[in-house]
């Protein structure tokens, strides 16, 4: 059993909202207001995406070389934890706080726009810099925005990226290389990801429908979330982390869910939890036929059928490299006594169960968590290539 780490601050920007109170309310009520139809982001068709419509912060002049939507969205999340980060920097020093983030898109949307200009004019725009689309830029930008000089880097393991960032940051603190870490991730909408998933025939023709017999694919979304991770106790704690790498296939999951099962099991072992301690599972729940089938098998095999579960991607879309962080933020809000205080995110679907899948208890609106004093919850993220992570959160 590993020592629990406190998560003393959290910032979130997602299709549900751009501050903790709004997101907490939308999460509990099952808001799909951020899922909108777009005809400009996929080739020759209209698709639903989870979009952030709020104005994002402007960058100071010193950070303009990093200007892109991905970094602006990350900054909006970072601004929500800035006071706590500054207090921690005053306590330990700015060189003792790490920045570990996950992403998979970087500034690709701006690169797409720039390339469109090249196609028309045969010249790159004067303000285009290649580094904006480099994945590592997100951490460099965030460290500079917060004035931090400790280790700063990006994890890019597709849909588990920002969950793996928690694991990497925890190891830095355990090794004595830093005293605290800013953890999280960001991904933003771009044509490359929507078209890419479309080429895999993984994009839904309508709103995604996780675990339904009628499920037909994902909606892509965008989000950013940031956390301050320390050794200090906090109202919400990181109890454990489980990582696995089943490497079953470059894009398809192991149909039996062995890697998913192992990630969940290891997170529970790491946290010293039994199945009876788990009050809720935030499912990876992409609404693709293969993912939902294997995940339902893994969850049922480990936890049985009575633990409440839901896929919040039916509210946000699949936010890719930011998915782990976004859904960790949902656990934080669900557990925190100042926000949803155990009120679970509902599972939004058509209610038509797939008889081929093991039965799970899918949370309904108004359902509250019932558990031990630790009130432990799991969040699953399973990526291409079998790069899996499960985070275990709980109350102090």
C-alpha cells in the first residue's frame, strides 16, 4: 500500500463549463449542452463534438510564442489553481514544483490553419512557429506561465496520457526530486483527430451511447484540467494508481479486458482497497463496440455488478489526451464535500442494454455514493496499444 497524496486544488475547463461550481452542477444533472453538431471539422459530414464555448484567457506578451488554443485552455485551468501553486512555491521554492501534463494534439489546429494558407499562397503565415504543435510545449508553456523551474515534461500515451501524468508526478515526489507537482492535461478539437477516428469508423453518427446495444462510436471533445499534488492531506486524496500495458493491438483493445482488469486491480492493491470499498467507477466508456464490451467484462470480473458506474463521455465527448485528467476532475468534484459530496454523475444513454455484455449498475440522476469512510472511487482510461491507467481517489 502506497502513501496517499493530497489533491489540494483543481481547475477544469470542459464542455460542461469553465469553473468548478458550474461543472459540478452540470455533472450531477447530466448536462449535454456542450455537445454540438459541427459540419466544419470532418470531411463531408456533420458530427457531434464536445466543445468549449467560453472565452479563453489572453496570453501575456512573454508567452505569445506559445499561443494556441491548447495552451490557452490549459492556462484557463491553471489560473484556477494559481494561488495554491504560488503558496506552495513560497513554501518549497519554485524549483521544487514539477509540471507533468498529458496531451495528444498540442497546437495541431493552428498548424492545420497554417497549412491551409500554404496550400493557397505557397507561403507559411508570418506568425506560424512549428514548436506550437510539439507535444512537449504544453509543459514548457505551463511552467513559464506559473513561474516554476522544476522538472517539466509531457506524457503522450493517447487516451491515458494525463492519467499517466499522475503516476509520473507521484514518482518524482517519492524520489525526492520535487515537493509538489502540477498535474493534468489538455487536448483541443482539430480536424486531424476527428478525421482520424472517422477513418477507423469509430465516430458516432449522433450523440454517443455508451454501453447500449445501439452504440456506434465516440464523440470527440476538448478539455483541460489541472491539479496540485502534494504529500499534505486534502479533502480529496489520490489513494492509488494502477498501470498496465497489454499491447494487444495498435488500436483495438484486448476483447477479454485483461489489461483493463489489471490496471484496476493494481490501483486497488496500491491503495489498499477491496471491492467493498469502491463506491463508484468512472468508466472509460467510449461507446465503441469493442471498448465497452471489454470494459464491462473487466469491471464485472473484478467488482461484480452492484458498484455504480457511469461514462461521463456522454456529456463531454472523448477528450483524448485530456480524458484522464478531465474525468479525475469529475471524481474530485464528486468526492469533495464543498461540491457534489457523493452525488454521482449519471450515465446518459438510450437505456437499451446490450444482452451480450455483463450487467453493470449504471448510475441514474440523483444517485449518491454509498461506501466506507474512505469513499473510494476509480477512474479508468484505456489507450491505443493497451497503455492503460486507473486512478483511485478517496476522501481524507
